[in-house]
C-alpha cells in the first residue's frame, strides 16, 4: 500500500541555529516584535509499505541512516 | 500577548525541487520503495501581538515581505 510520511527534522535544544537567528534579527530590523525564531526541515515522502507500522519503521530507519543527524537533530514522523 | 507561529513554506506545484529529487534518488539507492520526496521549510516564530488575528496578519506580512518568495512558494500559518 502507498503511504505518505511527513517528517520534521529540527535541531536539538542548545544547538546553534544560525538560520533561525538571522531570521529573528532580520524580522526585528523590519519592526516585528519577534522573541525567537527556529528553522526546521519538513520532508514529505510517498512510499510503498505493507502497513502503517511497516511504513513508520522504514521512515524511522531512513531518518537514522540518512535524513537526520542523530547527534544534532530530533525528528518526528507522521504517517498518513 | 505572546504567540507561537508555525510557518510551512513549500515550493509551488510544478517548481523544480532538486533537494527532494536528490533525497528520492538516494533513498531509492538505499533500497526503499520511495515514489516521491518533497522538501519544505518549517519556521517556528515566537512573537508579541494583541490577539491571534493580529498575530496571523503580522506573520502573513512577514511571509510576503521576507520569508517566502510568492513567485515560487506556497505557505501556511498556524498560530498557537
């Protein structure tokens, strides 16, 4: 069956986030009262799997093997 | 009041997505039955606003002015 996986990959707490900091600074310069900004990546992947559990297991493996860096990233997976 | 805005910025349908294509190819090489992959950006912004409507209006303005490129991007905003 075909499933759609929505993966969000974000930096772990305490990691430097230069993109987020730049966005916060730029928005503050534009006059917005921005307290913090954090950048993350969102991936939408369509895949073939036997069932939803199988799809979750595969996508988790993809994240560990290639998509995320477990030293600096947290990731969450939603299967539809 | 302080609000948290969750912004998702993705390429419009039909736009070239080299990052998504590279991810799809790499996952296929690793043996996964991936049909498509699309990359998007997710931003979390904490801001001060009078109410939720005001926050939505400000974040929409931020997206149009700086965060997204309306020619190639669609964006969605969730305020919490």
